[in-house]
């Protein structure tokens, strides 16, 4: 579902990979009209894995279509001056709800200065690798944050990369936030804004916001890798009798009390406190005693099936979660199904019908709109040129003939010569 | 640095832990007046580790102070009806730039309905664990996403938790985005909004947005754990002669060409292509051949020092990054220093001076304001009661006497009986 909160704010997106496209998706799912501009035939992220099996394994990308749900797609030859002129014109088109560019492609012809010369109150948001404009990706930033040295029993010498592209995700949402803040300011003051956000700044500022930088500077200490334990309180994963795996967290005093009660270890905990002189009601003391606590808790899980353990944890209001794979989640967790209003089924051209998510935020009492799938590349080329730039059929035809723009690509799942689309072209 | 983009938009934050406080920090660093409300003596996150060594290891929390930079702090007895009345009054105070509540505390007296009864155009944003209001934290959500089963050589049976609280971070930025979008809408239409965002929805929608849900549903495949390799192209970490460790990524064709040239392996790559019949210019073929490629690349790193390797990679414009700990980053990476405008030195009361980050976003041509540190708890109690609610000295005095509110806590670094603060109280 999407919400019409942003009132068809028009955002032109010239992007690739995750951060900028996810920022555009976020805006689109809050009701913005996001026009994604791509090179004819697709940009460098157009065939990212996983791909559908059609066309010898070169069917549509499930990655690209996931990140471009509900955007309009236009295909332009970005190497040609006429193509660049079109994109500049789209980004700077008049109107209070237009004049916003979102990009991670640091090309001079899309620089803020060039656009602001055409529209003084232009808002542009450029996502960079590093703040100096040099290249960096999530993986080459994350390695520097210190996280791989403390993840999964890793070390400085044998770091463990996490798989989630967390900095890309953070960057995307931060960029969407910054764009809307700038739009809000423009509505108040009339002023545009040039916004820049580097992936490495996203990661390194987070080290400050979570206290790790001050810890390293003021306490002169490096965190050790503590495997699957959580830092600063008690929490870890435990295996069940039947091979299941559950995560429990006892961060607050209430959560700790619930865990102790559920596992029936109040006596052992009291003995542990007496032996160590620590107060396990204090989160820091729980953290200090984490291995001893885990030894008390583990047998409880090891002698129960996953279903039994879950039922008992739930009854005691323990904070717990089940480990699952994506397939298991999809097969068995109602939070990832039509029972959850943030999910619905969409039919993506060239792919088929599948479960897909709208905005994670729910807006009470606002009418939801359906989440639209990612269009075939170039689906909206003619519509956008006509609607936004006012080009007539002859002008649009000339742009096609000159190879400056292209219409919808062929649906790889459509049979040759069959189907309505093919008939309409004949 | 912070930017006055949000024009002193007033946000009342009643929160704990990461997601809601980080959302508030994000708003504050874009110029909002964020008033964090805490229980007298501090809420459940007030002593989160790491802590300063004063007071027998119970000095100020570097975690709490990191997440609450630049907010105003008021201390209220939230168990008392008069305390709750004050917070409701603050959240619903009149003015076009007020009337915004940010919370992750699902208490009835802060429910949207209760506030909207006092201010019809109220905007509230509630961060939840699960959408049904049940408890979940980052760790108990992340285990269900499938990521721990594929991180760091982990498996379904031996999952590896990543350490970064990525879903909390994503939630925070998404919430800040949603709040500003609602403010923008209110400025246009006059309507308020009730926003809800569940941590689990944040995580599970991301599985859709990154294509993993569609992959599991349509291709019926689960991703395997591939250690430190990146998915879908080529990228991995390599050790250097002197015990250093570097990450390289060859996602785009240009990045791949640069890596092949830097390592001087063009001939071996051509031979590998001939042997396998694959085209390593295609990212999916690189992914299929990742182990063989890593074997070609590894000796180049193993026979060079880290400094030599970095110089050569940089000269060829390879996409690379250095592994470091937080301490190493702080000691040696100019991106985490005053050379980077997103960082500055702040003096946090009760802690001292340290490097801290402002907004990661840079706004060209807008005057930056200094990043303010986290205040001592209750520092702004009297100021806020007077300024926002118009209470006079007598009324504020009564609230203190009745134990409904409290002023600034004692600075744990101030000597007993010394210092201006102590004198003023005498």
C-alpha cells in the first residue's frame, strides 16, 4: 500500500543500485510521482541478480523490480546532448510540486549548479560514496566501521562481513528525509537546497550516534567480539530439542524477570548473584555474567521443542524471536502475508504475481492506494514527455526516430507475435 | 553541525533505546526543537552501556548521551496524573510548528486519540515492536529475516547475528521521514496524521524491497551463506603481507576492469573464461566464478604490504576499503576527524570533550549551526514549562515541590560543594 501524503510531489531519479533507488521508492510509497530515468536498454544495475530464468537466465531482475515499484520509467540515451537536455528539463520543470532531483550519479550535467541555473528553487539530493566524490560502496565502507571485526566471533584479522547492506538502507531513508525537509522548507520560504549525503558519512556518523566513537576516544577501549550475545545486557540464541533456534533478549528489568520466570531459574540466579556479588537486575551486571546466565538458560531450551518453548516464552511475555530463512518466513509467519496490511500481491510485468511490500509506515484513517509494480523499462517515456514537457506527438516521434528516447522494452514473458501488446504493434 | 532546515519545528519525544531517540536526533540535527521527556532519574535506557567510569562505573551513559545530542531534556514523574497532563499539554501546545509527538512507548495516555482530542491536527508517530503492539527488539526481529542464516558462514542451525542494530537505524530514519512528510501535508491541508511503524515491518518490507521475498516465492530458492563474498558480482576481503586486510568490490564492469588491471591478472582471467565458457564481464558470471577469481587475486595481496596495495588500488581506481577497528578509524582515517565537516568537537556535561557527528547530510550554502551535546537530565524542565506552557515561577515551583517535575541532575564530574552550579544552589 502507498499513502498519498506527499501529494504527487514530482521527483526525477537518475540512479543505480540501492541507496538512491530505495530513497525514490520511499518517496513513491508516500505518494510522490517518482520518474526514474534510465539509459535505453537499462543502466548498470538493470541486470543485478537474482534474475528470472527466462532468456537463458537473463530475465528481469528481481532486485531492480523490487527497488523500482510504483515509479514511472523513462528510457533516454544519456550520452546524447538531446537526452541530457530532456532530463534537465524534466528535473527543472515548473510547478510547486516539481523541481526535485534524486541521484547517485555524479555527472556534471546533473550537478545542482546546472539545474539551479534553469530553476532557482531547485532541490537536488546527491548520494555519494565518500564526501570528496570518490567511489565507495556499502561493503568498502562497512569494513572500516569496526563492525566486521566484532561480528560473529570475527576479529581484526578474520573479520566477518554482515550481509545486509545496512548503510545503503540508512542512506536511502536519510536521503528521503532530507528531500522532504527541503520541500517543506521550500514551501515555507521559497528557497531550494543542494543536499549531499555520503555513504561513508552515514556509517561514521552512526558510530558517533551509537556512542562507539566516544567510547573509543574517552574510554580507550575496543569492543571484543561476543558472538551472538547482545552487548550491554543479556540476550543470545539457544537451540531447541528439535533443532529449532530462538533468540531471547533481556534488556529491560521486566524482560529479565520474564526470562527468569519462564525458565524457572530464580534459585540459580540468586545463587549466581551471591557467588559473584553482582546484581543481575542491573543490565551491566547481566552483561558481565552473560556466559554463566547462558549456561543456566540453555538446558531449558535444549529439553523443549521449538513449539513448546515458544508457547511458554509467549505466555510469560519474554522478548523472543524465531530464526528462520526467507523461505520459512514466507511460508509460516503471518507478519509476512496478506494478513499484514503492509503486504499485498502485485503483478510485475515480465515476472508475474508475487507478494510485495508497500510503505512500512501505516497512516491511520488515510485511504491506502495499491502498491504498483515496477514498470517495464521505458513504459512511461511518451506519457512523461507529453505530460511534463508538453511535447506533442510529432516531437516525441522525432525523439524516438533520432534514438534519443525509447518506449517500453519487450516483455520477456510475452510469446512472440502473441498477446495484445504484440497485436497492437502490428 | 546541524542545519536550520526544519525551522524549529517542535517535537515532543517520549522514548527509549535506539529507534525513536535516533529519529528525534535526526529531526534535531535538521533544526527541530526536540524536547525529550524522561522519567525523573532517567528512563529504562538511561544507564545503557558503555558508561563513564565515575560513580563506581555508573557515570553517564555514552549511549544515551550520543543519541540525545542537541535535544532539550525535561524530567517528569510520568506515573503521576499531573506529570502525564504536562506531557500531553506540551505535545499538543498550539502553533503551526508544534503538535508533533514521537514515541516508542505504547501507553494509552499518549495514544493519538487522547492527543487529537486536545489538538485536532495532531501528528503522532509511534514506533512499535510488532504491528499488533507486541514487543520485539532489533535482535528478535533480525533472527527472523534470514540474514543470520547467511552471515559469516552461518547456517540455519548455526546462525550468525550481525552486531549493527540495522533495523533500529532504518526505523529511526523512516520515522523521521514520515514525520516530516506529515508536517508537510499539514502545512498544505491542515490535517494531522497518526503514524505507526513496527520494527518487524521495517525488516520484512526490506526483504521485499531488496528482492529477497520475490526470490524465495518465485524462484523457490534460499540463498546460501557465502562468507565474506558479496552476492551477485565479485567482491571479498584479502589479507596483506603485513597482516592488514582489505575489501575489494567489482560490481560494475568498470570496477572489474580496474581490479584485473591493478592485480595484473588479465591473462589468467582470459584463461579462466576459456576454461569455463563464462564471460567475466557479466556480473552473474563473476559471481559464479568467485572462488576461482579470489584464487587469482589473493596472491597479489599476500605479497604486498597494506600500504603498497592501497596505493596501487587507488592509482587504478579500484573500489576498495580498509578493515579497521573503531579505535584505528579514529586514530587514522581523516573521514572521522575535524577534516570532515560533519564532525566537530563537543563538550558533553558530565563526560567531557569528544568528537561527535552532526547531520550526515550536507546542505550547500546553508549556514551550519554547532552540534550541541546531550544535556544533563532535566536541564530544560523549567525553561520548557515556562516557554511552551506559559507557567510562571510559582506554578513551576509548585510542580517541583509536588515531585511532578525535576530540574537538572547533578553533574557526576563536578566536585562536591564546588563549581558554580553547587554555589548557586547553596
